[in-house]
């Protein structure tokens, strides 16, 4: 789903991603649990292998951006994205 939101630009992308996340959390929390496991696997592996994983990591970045207390986590995610895009 998050790749559908790539067309939203700037502040709208963040708004759309957060609204999707909140709606999913309220109506389908087991989906988010599975998605969180996918993210954990990517982080443990230390690299993004597929386009779906790329969009999963990108979605996480969209959720975390603008929160200074999560700077370190965002930095790790940015590095994963940069490495994937460089391939």
C-alpha cells in the first residue's frame, strides 16, 4: 500500500501516510504487526533486498520524519534507502 502514496508530494505525503497508518491500526492491527516484522527483518539483515522492502522502509521514514528524538533511527533507514537506490 505505501507505494500508492508516492504520488503525494511534500506535506501531503506525510499526512496521507499517517492517516493510512492510523486507519490500519484501528481496523487491521494484525497487518501492521506483520509489516513491523518485515521491517525488523530488513534491519537485522542490514540491507533492502526487494522493491516491496524498499517501500516498507520508505513508509517507515515517512512516519518518523519530523520527530527529532528519532534522528538515529531515521539515519539508519536513510542509509538503507541510499544503499538500495545506489544499486
